[in-house]
């Protein structure tokens, strides 16, 4: 009975997520999943707004971000100065193919529209797997430019991710997976 209920909830959640804009979908799902003690890695800071939203949810946890663009790195650091000063957040130069953190450092890893800048998907996912704790969650939003939903699922499976969920909508893939 419990398993049936869980499946029904998953289907309802998938239908709800499929109706939302892809970036908003991942933000909504991740925000629902954030626990106050989580250690989260954001790959690519973009405009820094996601950093600010996540920091607002964390009371005892932390958020680390890596960004390959010096301009975006500075912009996000300026916009989130107080969280960085308080030690709740940290923004470092870095790429997903070489994540500058220890094994099993994070409960969750998030990547919004940064997969397009990855030069080696397999290596990047291997690194994400390395820094995620056991049962840690991965959240990705990507445009399928050159990579199909089927390819993404296979890449995740090759790196031993499980419970892979892909929702494709408006030429985006919203992906979640568990280590």
C-alpha cells in the first residue's frame, strides 16, 4: 500500500513539474527538498539569484558554488556578500570536470543551464558523483543541444546514478537523480 501511494505521489509530482517552466521547475523541486542542514553545490552561478534563494532556505547548512566565468563569479560574490561573509556561502572558480571539493561533501548538486559549457559530460558526472554523499540528489536543467534524453539517462546510469527522472518540456530536460 505504501509503495502504491509513493508511486501515485511521484506521478502527480511529475505531472505538476511537467507543466512548469524548466528552470522554475528545478528551483521549485529543489526548494521543496532543501533541509536546513544541507550542504549544496551549485555548478555555475549565472546571475546569482539562485544562490540567494538557496541561502535563504539554509539555517545550519552551506552553499558552495563553482563558476568558470570570472565576470559571473564577481557578480554573484557582490550580490551575496553577506552570506559569504557569514560563512554560509562560498563562490569559487571551477569547472564541473574538476570540482575542487572532497569526496562526499554535498547532500545536493544543482546545475541550471550550465551543461552546455561542459567539455566532457562523462568526467563532469563522475566528479558530481564523487562529491555527492550516498543518497545525495542531483538536479539538472539543460537544453538538449547535441544530447538527447536517452543519452543523458545512459550517462547517468554509466556513473551509477539511480532513480533517474527526466521531464522534457519546451526544448529543455529537467533531470533528477540519486547517488
